[in-house]
C-alpha cells in the first residue's frame, strides 16, 4: 500500500508543478502579445503602401 501512496503523491506533485509552469508560460506569452500589439498600433501611422 505504501508504494501506491508514494506513486499518488509523486503524480500529484508533478501535476501541480506542470500546472504552475503552464500558468507562467501562458501569462508570459500573453504579456508579450500585448506588448507587441501595442508597438504595432503605435507605429501604424508610419506604414505606407
């Protein structure tokens, strides 16, 4: 039984860590997208075709 509890604990910890990594990655890409979008909007008047 102890082996089952260790396996469940390890799975829970790895799921928790993976969730945190996904959250941080999502926030990072979101902020970068906002910054890039703002830069494009700022420079849109200088674009000529």
